[in-house]
C-alpha cells in the first residue's frame, strides 16, 4: 500500500509539474484511489468514488457495496461476516464526531470492502503509518477524521465481484 501511494504521489508530482509548469496547487485536484487487483469491476466505479473528493465535499471516500450485489456475488459466509464486522466498526466509530452525520442520518461505511480514496495531499499519513495489514488502510483515515477533522464520505457502488470469487 505504501509503495503504491508513493508511486502515485511521484506520478502526480511529475505530471503536474510537466503540465502546469510547477508545483503550485499540484495536490488541489488530485485524488489517490486504492483497490485490490481482484476487484476488477471497481474500475467501472472510480468516477463515483472520486467525485466527492474532486468536488471538495470529502477528504476520504470509502465506497459501499450495494447490498444485493454484495450478497449475490460474494460467498455467503463472507457476506455475513463482513456485514457484521461493518456494523461493529460503525458502532465503534460513532463515538467520534467526525463519523456522525450533521443531518442525524449516519452514513454506514463498508469498512471491510477494501477500496478507498483520499485527497492526494494526505498521502504522507498513509506512507508514515507502519501497519502491514488492513490497519494500513483504515487507521490513517480514522486518525484523520478523529484528530484532524477530515471529512469522510461513502458512495454506494454497484460492484460485482467476479463469479470465480464466489
């Protein structure tokens, strides 16, 4: 994860310097998206995931699988275990203001899905975190929301896992 984020930041710096004549504002309109290689269908939803970032409405986006497709395209045991785990993490997160909605309607995050996106200017938070498993994805954005007032959002995506994965 850290290596991928480092490569993405280098690409952003190189392309923004080449295309815009300098580093000024190079992070303003840049987002980094992480997903796993087996989640091929995610490429069909990248535009939805980055929209809140590029529109300035969020600092981190955690996509949420549409429930019926999640149930139909994953092993049923994984569907149930991840649904339970997501509810557990949601309950824990609501103790922190940044994870509660201003409207009173809390947005449930699909914590265990894996893919997420963030404003490129926050890349150092992931590169400096030493975790080597799922925590390397989640802990930096949990800390960002909790300590730095990052805005977190979710978008529902019609993600379909490959049939071979079921």
